[in-house]
C-alpha cells in the first residue's frame, strides 16, 4: 500500500551557515554545492571548513549519519547527496538543506525519491528569485511512498544494486581518463624534465575566441553551457541547457566551437573541464569559462586538453587565484600559462594514443548513459509501486 505524504511529514528540513569572511581551509568540514558530486556522493577532496567555535554556536545545519542533502540555490539547485561519511563533526553551509528522515521513511529511500527526475522537475518549478533557489515551501510537495518498511527496504536494496553497477562503470571511465596524463608523463617525462624544454605562452598557440550576444546568432533558442552542465568526474559536457533567446542569461556570451577546451575560472578546480563535442559547435558558454581554441598548425587540441589537466599547468595558476569565497583566475591568467614546445609529430603521436583512449571512453559513456536511463526507469517504477507489486501485493505474472 502506497500512501501520500507532504515532504515535511517525512523529514525535518534545515540549512547551515558559515562564519563571516567565508569558508576556511582547515577545521570542521562544511559541505556546500561544490562538495556534492553528480552521483550523490560527497567530494572530500574539495572540502571547505568552519571553525570549532562557529560549529559550536550553530543552532542548525550540523550533520548526522544518513542525512539527505539538497542544494537550495544557485546554478546547482536541486543537486542531492546521501551523507554516509564518518566525520566526527561536519555541517552544511547556507546553500544546502539537510533533509533528516523520520520513522515513516528510510533515509536512503528519501534520497532516491528526491534524486528522481519526477521530483527534480517539481523542484525546478519551485525555483524563485534572481539568483534562483528553493525555500522551506518545499515541505508542502506531495509524494507517495510504501507504508511497509519491508517494502521500502526491498526498493532500497534493488536501487542500491543498480547504483553500484553505475558506480563501477564510472570508475572504469575515470581509470581510463587517468591514462591520458599518465601517457603524457611516460612520453615527455615528469614536470622537472618538461620544464627544461623551451616554453611559450599558451596565448601564442591558440586562436582568438568571440563573445557574442545570443540574439545576434540564433532565432529562437540555443544550447548554453555553464558550470552545472559539466560532469567534473567524467570530464564531459553532460547537461547543456536549451534556452530561448528571451531567457538568455547575461553571462551567456562565449561562442564555442568543436574541440575548444573549456576551463572554469569561477570555481577553484583549475583544470581542463571538457572538450567541446561536435554537436555543440557554434553554441554558447558562460563567461565564467576560459575558452581555449587550438591553432591546429601549432598545437593539437587533444594535446592541449591533456596538458590543462596536468600539475604543470595547474601549479602556474594557483598563485593567481583571488577571492575569499570562490577563488578565481582571469582569462588572461589562463592564456599566459607557459607550455612546452613539442613537435607536431610528438603531439600527434600522443594525440593518437589519447584518441584510442577517448574512443574507449565514449563507448563506456554510451553504456553509462543507458545504465543511467534504466536507473531512472527503475526509480519511476519504484515510486509507482510497479517494482515491488508482485512481492508485496500478491500480484503474479499470470
């Protein structure tokens, strides 16, 4: 038996805070939107922190095991995670809601419910304000769940199994991507060796890119790439936004072409995020990206992409970062990075190996997309009762 509840009947909802001056680089872990991965896990490598004193004075926002996290504003509104990390103490910042399940629902089931496309579409309809975000009115969202805990447990068991298959496929893709910088080092040596080579500024190897008003390029709509469009774990543009001309964001200005390399300047990742696929040729990216367009007579695009992911590239940018809350670099900082001069033959040899890996990755990504589509179908069936009806409502296949 499924029963309808309001979200607020199934969990408490609260958010956290940070002290004045922004996040620290040591202390009590403080989770915001940028620490939440697209697969619902927590990225501990990019953690920010608050002081012990601030944590002690927090009235809400302190994390407990099995809490569900939901980004409440900004570009990643709706992104969700399941908190199962054993930090002795941790909190969320002011941009994240904690949804703490009560006795009516399993925490993991709540996580799967708010991760579903159906629920995410409802969240999008709740977004308000100039910055864009949700508020405590989400507690009135209605959802149906099975009353029996045993049925909830069965659903979670099935979905956990499917999630693990997806996780393993992503791990396989990540391992393949790590081969590219490894091959770079094998062919050209470590950073000390590369530094001995003649260096030139990146801007001498790339072409000028354009900033355009979408109104001058498109009749009705265009595809827009911002930070939320990038799957950072898989280094690909995953969810470009189809936007009508009248709703074009003010930051939608950078024209992108096939094989351009995109690097975020507005978040402290500082590495090549993605290389533009053919289907997004001629579309628009946020001004928050540095767009690197290889002069193919001087540098191979795949070689450029691989180099932007190395420590040799990143370490030149780290001293240029400015800003307390979101350290950033300028477009000119990126284009003034020095890069070793290698012959086109060396670059092409490396690119050929990289292409073979990329082809393998593309095949794996197709399979991953199929798995993710199947998972969304499982989620749909789970919350309509179809997934467990034979076991819990005496319905057989006859």
